[in-house]
């Protein structure tokens, strides 16, 4: 929808993390940003104008999630990763149906929008259900259907069938489809310890031919891939030897990395989805974010699934990422408020290879978030540095009021515009209750 949005503050999330006062964001008829800057410099326009209080910023980018697991939120909450997967989560997931996944994804998409997250990178199953939910809610997804060969998962087909389904979908509709190109498809090989080497090589080749993202769990916990590390030295070394890094690669978690592993990721251009909340809850460890960034590795933030990270709040992940980086390095400036805001927006988009998201600048999609500045979180909103600090460290998701995706308002006053939030929550709870029965 064509229009002009004005706000006392605009945070474009450019490289300098600028703060624009009395700003304007123009949206063209295709749902892309046409112009951003101070009102005094704005070009003449006859487009409908929407004057907003507070601040406008880009939609947040969640680089690693399993959002349909909202129906499993909190299960096995006190177990380490491998026991959590084998004893609780996978048995529960084996009971899920496509309607269950649709209910979890619908409620989860609403939750994401209400926190200001417009794009999530999803690895899950029942592809049609996930895509239908995103389409209904109006959010944006980079969907990498899961490909796995672990015990019990053969009910959904072989890894070859899972791979071929993704390839057929891309060949049919292209990498991106839907209004505002809201759906991007990629490949989700689960991990080096749940797929044979031949599968990883084959999936990588299918992705390479199609220019698609490869989204894979890498070195999340110390105990998950002992055999692979014993044989190859490290998971990144194994993946490199199999040709996986000849693609656009997003390595989820990437906690158990050596200096050599970090150098390899940097050299091969792989990106990392940092999930501090899930890593901490499952006692997987603290990822070496400052070392990764210093080496030039693109790092975005992720929530992981609601069953492990529990909430889908990217602001909470940003704060925790900053706290863990500081305490693990004994450096009180390890990640600044500006850097954390950019990790949740600009850097997340870069990590998934999307130069059309994460920044308010002409040509990118008008995925916008309106946040309230009339909150005691802001001690001095007139000071640029203080505003950014307060937004990241003291404000967060409770400040989100409105959200647009591709120029369409999909959240108004905290409520989704396309679906009924109460009905979505009711459907979610019905699935969860059925799984407990």
C-alpha cells in the first residue's frame, strides 16, 4: 500500500545505527521503501500520510526458529539437549499432524509479530501447513523444510524424499513467492549427526543448483556429535569436506567451535544464527560471538523453537546475547546496544543473504515496526545514545504497537489484522492438550 509514514524518531538500522529525528518513510505501491530521511528533506508526495508517535524501525529478523513447536512449549524443560530430544521432543513430534503444525505456526506467527519480528527462518515439517499459516497471518518466512534420517522420522519419508520435495517446490514456484515475496524456500538438513554424509553432500548439491539457503544445526552441544568430531576433527571440517559450504549456509547455534572452525566459517562465507536463550536453557554453552564477529562471520540472532527457547522474543535474545558476551569476555562493551539492535535487524538479514530486508532504505521491503517511546524505559529519549540504550536494554517487545510487512499493516495496536488472536490461542491450546492426553 502506497503511503507516507512519519514519526518523531526513525531508526533505519544503517551501518552507523543512525537516529533520525522527525523522520519520514515513504512506501511505494509494491510495498517497498521509496524514501527515508528527515521530514525537512522529504520529496513532495500526494500519498496518504500516517503520522505516528514513537519510533519506526525495520522488522526484526529471527534467523533460527522451529515456531510450530509452540504446541510443545516447555516440555522437558530441565533436560540437556540430547535427552530432551530423544526422550521428550521427538516422541511428541511423532504424534503431530499437519493441522497441529498449522495451529502452532499460526499462533507463533502472531506472537512473533507482536514482538516486532517480521521474518523468521524456520526449519520444520508439514510444509503446506507452515506456508498456509504464514500466508494467513501475513508475516514473512524463510522456510527450510527439515530433512532428517533419525529413528522415527521415516514416517514422513526418506531423506531423499524430503530433499526432493523441497527441490520440486523450488522448481515449481521459485525461491521466493507470494504477495510481497513473503515465502522463501531453502533446505533444512537437520544436522551432521542425524544424516549420513551422502545425504549432506546431496542436499548441498540440490541447494547449490538452485541458489537456495542451507540451514543446518552445527555443533550445538558437546555431546551431540562425538563420532563426527572424532572422525573429522570438527563438524565444520566435516561439512566443508562434504561440499556443504559451497552454498549459502546458515549454521544454527555453532557453540562448540575452535579457532580453526571460526576461521573456516569466515573463509567459506558461512553465517551463524546465535540462539543464546536456547543454548543457555539446554546447557549447551555460550557461543563465541565476539570471536565470530571479529573474524568477519555474519551473525544474526535466533530464538530457536518455543519448546527450548520458550519465548519468541527477539528483544530478550538480544539482551541475553549482550549479557553473555560481556560476562564471558569480562568486557563491559563486548556488544553495545547499537550492535545488538543491528544483530536483530541488519545483521540478521545479511546472515540469511537478504539485501531486501533488515534496513530502512529505498528498494528494500517496507517491513516496519512502530514502537512506543512514551514509556518509563526511556529516561532521556531526546539523547540518541540514551534512546538506543534504553530501547535495547530496558524496552523491548512490550513497546511494539504496529507492524507492516511489504507495506501492509499486519499488526495494529498490538493485535493482528488478518487473524483472530484469541482463536489462534484456543487452537494452539487444543493441540497441546491433545498431546498430553
